[in-house]
C-alpha cells in the first residue's frame, strides 16, 4: 500500500508538468498519440487535486470536510470565520495528511470540538498535535456584601474526543492527541462580616433613681434617696448635705457579623476519549480528568460595636424633713409628691469613655457550593455510525480508478 501511495504522488507531480503544457504546441504524430493516452490519467489526477467539499450535517450540527486527498489544514481553513461545531468529520477517499496542528479548548458551557478522521492512508508531516484539552474554569467571584459567601469556581471544560481509522500509517510517532480535562477554577473569597454598630451613650435625661449611688469616703454603695421604707410605702429622708452620684449606662454595642464562607473549588473537566482504529501499535500520551481548583478563603468576622459610654452626675441634698414622711421617691434629684424638703441641683460630671466592645463575629468554617457546576463524562464515540457515515460518502463517489480495497 505504501508503493501505491508513492506512485500516486509521482502522478500528481507529473500532473503539474502536464498542466504547464501549451495546447497550441504541435507534437509529432507519435508524441500526440502518447499525450492523448495520458488524458484519462490527467482527468483522474484532476479529481484528486480538487478542493475538499465542506458542508454541515444537520442531525448533529457537525462539520464535514471531504475529498480524495485531504489534510488537517483543510479543517483549519473550513473553521476559519465559522461558529465552532461540536464535531468535525475529515474523510479522505485516499490519503489524509496531518499537516497542521488543530487546537480547541472547550469550556463547561461551550464545549470544544471532537474529531473523526477516516482515510485509508495517513501521513504525518512533521511533529503534529491535536490539542483538544478543556479550558481552565474561571475563578468564582468574591462575596459582594458584608458576610456574603464567595462564589464557587467554574468547572474546567471537558476535553474533546478523537476517533481515527485507517489502513496504512506513516510517521505516527510524531503524532499526538491531547484530550485532558481543564483544571477547575478557584472559589471566590467570602466577604468580611459587618462591624457591629456602637451602643448609644447614656444621657442626662435618662437618669433614673435606681442608678443613684451614695459616695462616703472611698466606699460606693447603691442607695435611694429616702432608702428607709415604711409599711405604708413612705420613705425616710436622707441627711442634708449628703452628696449622691447618679449614672446612666450606655446601650450595649452590637455583636459583629459573621464572615461569609469561601466559594467551593471548581471541579476539573473530564478527559475525552482517544481511539485509533487500525493501528494498535500507536502509543498516545495518557490523558486524564483534571484537578479541582482551590477553595476560596472564608471571610473574617466583623468587629463588635463599642458599648455606649455611661453618663455620670451628682446630686446635693440641701435640706430634709428629719422625721417627717413624704410620698414617692426621688428620681434624678426631683422629689415626687408633697411634704418634702428642698433638694439641691444635679451637677453633670460628663461621659465616661467605654473601652469594652461587644463580641466580634465568627470566621465561617464551611464552603459555599450553591449552583456549583459538575462536569459529566463525555458520551463515547459510536464507531459503527462514524464508519457508516464514511462508507456512505465513499460509495457515492467515482473511486474506481483508486483500485479496490480503499473503503471500509
């Protein structure tokens, strides 16, 4: 079969000589008869030299590139400016030249191409690679708002698949098909938790009698003005001239918000299949499913809000009814009811700073996997249907001059 291929190449080179011949040149009678005898060969070689036909197959939207002599360069020409199809069939009625690399990297949402090459004779020109590896998945977005989760990384693209069939192969050691899956994208980082708002400060207007403390020397003890309560609800007054302190605690600060979980790592794409039918000795590099990306980092917890500052003031009692009784109790130095003596003014001392805070939020421990992309194993080739498609084309063409045994 190799001899037939070599002879065919000689005929093609001879065709270039014939095409240069000028029809106006007169030949001797014997030479003209010799030239006429070559015309059938010339016609056959012209068939071999025709450009491949390019068409789409509606059943699966695949691209078909067909001819007597075809090459991978014809595929690249056919793909130029076209929407990338999911499948390309390259059918050679005689010889298929692997004379140009083909590269396609599909994503999870936009798969790359798969290839089906069928021809009796294969010739690899130079070192050639069909690179159908899946693309790396895009990284997930970081959490957009306080405490929001990171988005999972996108899945890597599946590798395309390859089916080849032939009878005679030349220089296959320089031919490789790569169908590895693409690496998964990295998960997005979780957002930091929201800071807790600070508590409101205490104010003069909110002083309540149950916040009053009596200061004697260095001792502070809670006390009402008129602490001693009688059985009928009256109160005894305190000594005149005493100094009493009041305070209004500020509101507590709000706990900080929890950080958002990081996005889950994107899954790696699945590897496509590679089949070379008719040449079991061919050794292609192994192809594999790809690895996951990296998970996103969790967001840190927000800082807790500061507790509100306490407000302090002082009340001076100027006079009291020593043994009399009065109704009600003192609130912020203002007596309620009647029959009570004069109370001195309240003297504001001011706000006392608070250094304490509410607890901060927590850093998230989990990962966000919501709506995560999960690649599926590509469907295997149906070799029977691929060969049937080729044979249907082969039987429709005038291939008698190629001799017998070229179909499948």
